[in-house]
């Protein structure tokens, strides 16, 4: 790979041991993908996981004196104060969260603890080169904003934030951004929920860059968030196109770069029903709790739940996971109060795949998100998956009807 004088100096340690280490990793990634050069980034998002390996790496970089040149936003861990106050988290888990917080703070990250930065705090412009990790984030910035990022891991995105550079390969290059699978949507896309199920059709769609046709002319940011999150739960997709909607697919010809699709896939109502049947827990229709916000809920989604539970009493706990800024707005607008009066909570900074939920082992919840159902399985937590309104009704009644 050709390196500039600045990049060589960084690799040789002139910018400190931490930056040299990060550059060594970036160069190794570049060489493994046959990248010819490194290019500067202007944004990054690090999917910190608050788990041993990521924390080990972040602390190691901090010890070596690394500091982010491009301050990345970061993924959720869990809200220590919420869970500690209620005695729901072990001391060692709270300590790990604090270590994660301190490591990323020391590295100079922007401590957003939110997995949907691309709709609020970290929105790239068209064509901007970024390093985004997190399943729903990479396809959103590539497909919806027309920015450019490879599917970074938490560690490679952190190295990019530290060095300010990424190797130029994959989705950073025009020729790799064209679609190769035509996906005709024949299913009725009635709400944001169907986009969760469509995203979970990754096995049927197969590897590549899907080009969707037949979707409604207006698609909400929440639907697009759901689509990206689930595409990367059921498969591995850095980018998709929606003909006539996303910026690099104004026409079919543009979406495919003038080539013919390698595969054509039709998605019907039956496909979505089959997926739901496969992934939803069916052994128990009584539920113990309801959980929403994987990916993190927007203010509109929280508002919608408030409108449905206002003046009612929930039979089971209901948790809405969101960003600190949506929580702040919900507090100011009285949304939090309505939800708390019904018996629910809005929790900032928190992800379902965190040790703060270990106490739910053996319980069955309801959610509208397949990703929310997927990760907590390893903690012995099961979910019935339904559309949002059915889930809210279930939380009110204590069972899925
Ligand atoms: Fe976000 Fe965690 Fe779900 S990072 S998408 S809330 S698994």
C-alpha cells in the first residue's frame, strides 16, 4: 500500500505508540483487501459492546496513549444508574460498564451510547468517507445518506477514529457500490414492522447488494433503520438500494450500474409470515415483560406507545430503550410521565444484549424486533415477536392474543 509521509510517520511512532498500533492494524486490513492507499475519514461510529474483548482492546489503546483524531459516537452499553437503583445488576457488571465508559472517555469518544446515530447525532453528507460499525448504521449511511463506509468492526472503527484514516477498498469504491440482486417486494408493507421481517429474509436474498423494487413511495426512517438492522442479523449487508428512493439508485439502470442482476428474488406476504413463524417464540403466550428499542426507538415511536397506554395500567413491565436525547425530549414533553404512570420506563443508553438483563433468564417477553429477540437468547430470554400495536396490547393484557 502507498502511504503518505504523514501516514508513514504515524506507523513509525511519531504520533505516539497508540496511533502507531492503530495504524498498523489499519494497514494490515488494507493489505488483506488489496487496498492501494489510505483515505481520510471525517466521521466514525464505534459499536462498543461493553464486553471483555472490546474493553481489553480499548484499554490497551488507552494505555498506549491513543486519542481519537475523529471523535466517534458510540453504541449503547447499559444505564448504570437505572439498573443499580433497582438492584438489577451485579457489582462486577456495573464495574465493567464504568471501565468501558472510562476507556472510551479517555480515548476521546463522544459518549452517546446510542445505536442509531445516523438519524440524530452523527449524520454524514452524501459521499462523505466514514468508518461506521453497528449493524443498522453501516447500511443506513451507505444506502440512505449516500455516504461511504465499509462494515467496520468495533475495533477497526476505533483504529480509524484514532488514525483518522481507513484503507480504501470495498464500499469506498464506486465499482463496489452497484446492486447485483433484484428483490421484488410483493408483500404488503403496512408498517415499520414489515421492514423488520423483510430484513430478516437475508437467507432468501443471499449475499450481495440488494436492489429493492415495489416498496411504498414513502418509507419512514424507522422502517429503514429496521431494514438495515435485520439484514445484518440474518446476513451481512453493507448496502442496499431502493429504486427511485435512495440516492445512488434513481433508476434501475443506475442501481445496477447498467448490468443485469445476478439473481432475482420475490418476497411475498407468505415469506414474511414464514419468517415470523420461524423466529417468534411460540411455547408460551403469557408474557413477563415487553421490550422495544432495538435499534433504539425514536421520539415518534415512544410517543406512539404513550398514546396507546395513556390512562391505562400495564400488566407487565414495559421498557423502551432509546438515546439520552430522545429520553430528555420525552421527559420534557410529558411522554416519560405517561409511560411511567402506566407502569413502563424509558431507559437511555441501554441495549438488550447487556448483562443488566441477566435477571430475565427463563422469562418470555414480547417485542416487535427480531434483533431484540435474537441476542438475548444467549441469556436464556425468549421473545414472542409481533407488530408494535399487538405488543403494546399484550403488555396491557399480560398475554399475546
Ligand atoms: Fe442497538 Fe443493541 Fe439492538 S446495539 S440494534 S439495541 S442489539
